[in-house]
C-alpha cells in the first residue's frame, strides 16, 4: 500500500514535479541550443557579431532567460560563442570546423545505430554505382580485398582493417570520389562500430564470420555482374545484418 500513502503526502509530490520540471527545462534548453545553432552564421549572427541581449534573445526565441543561459553556456563550452566581460556575448571568429568531414565520437547506442543506418544508405548507393561504373582494375581490387578479409579471419585476426578496406574498395569503384572521401572521414567511427559489433554479438563467432563472408561475396558478385539493384540489396543486407548482429533483431 505504499503508493496511495505516497500520493496523499504532498511533500513527495515535489521531487517528481521538480524532476519533471528539470527534464522539460533541459529539453527546452536543447531546443533553444538547436535554434541558436541555426542562427549562427546568419545576418546579425556572423562571426564576431555581438549577440542580442539576453532579454531580446529570450523573447525572440520564446523562452525564459535561465533556459537561454543554459543554451548559451553550451555554445560557449563548444567554443561557438564567447562572453566578453561587460560587453556581452559574441560569435566566435571562425566557427569550429577543424574536421569538417568528420563526426564527433559515437556517444551512445542510439548514435551507433544511427551511424550504421547512415552507412546502409550511403554504401548501398555506392555499391549500386560501383556495379555500373567499376573498371576491371577496380573489380580486381574489390576481389583482392574480399579475399584478404577472409584470409585475415582465417588467420584469427579481427580483420577490422580488412573489412574497412573491402568497403573502401567498393566506394573507390563507384565513380564519385566523395563516397570514398566520406568513408575515409568516417573510418574511426566505422572501426569503432565494427569492433563493438564483433565484441557484443551474441552469435557464435564462426557462424557470424561465415555470414559476413557470404555477405561480402554477394556484394562482390553483384558488382562483378554489373547488377546495380542486386549490389545495393546485397550491401544493405550486409550492413543491416551488422545492425541485427549488434542489436539482436
Ligand atoms: Zn563488411
């Protein structure tokens, strides 16, 4: 009978309400942060521009000043704006873009899933294009990378580098260098997610590995036969297989 007793005690309402308020304030803070990110770089919010005062900005964004301050603090932490004592908040000279083609690290399980789904779209398309555009040299390279991957697995290696090299060879063959560039920029995340998939997968290793080898072989065959749809399907099936291996679906 704990619940009714709790419900009848006003004092216990407070923490729940406080937690809910804190949570909705945080969600609101995230939203304001996104809104401010959209504004940065637009007229009035160019590099070195002074942001409107807290009152004006909070009115413009339709939030309280504490919520606005929270979002501004995050932008400050990220180096996107800075405060100058007595004169307000300014947009950083050059917005941080040290690695324009790179993602930040994968931070949580939702990120990892989103990343794998992104690979699915991108590499499915790359494989389809490779089927149409690949030269015989590129086909040879795809085959060589697939064989090296299988050999590495047979030798007991985790074969992560060889796996990435196979996917890279497909991207290289697709006739649009931006696929390969994007793959290259995402290599750290790819390495991380493959490693995680290998270590967390519940399936027996041998079974999983032969599955991956078959999937790679299907991609290679479709590209060899210049069958774009089959190549796309095979690559997507391979990467969806990775998601299933990781998330158990
Ligand atoms: Zn693979």
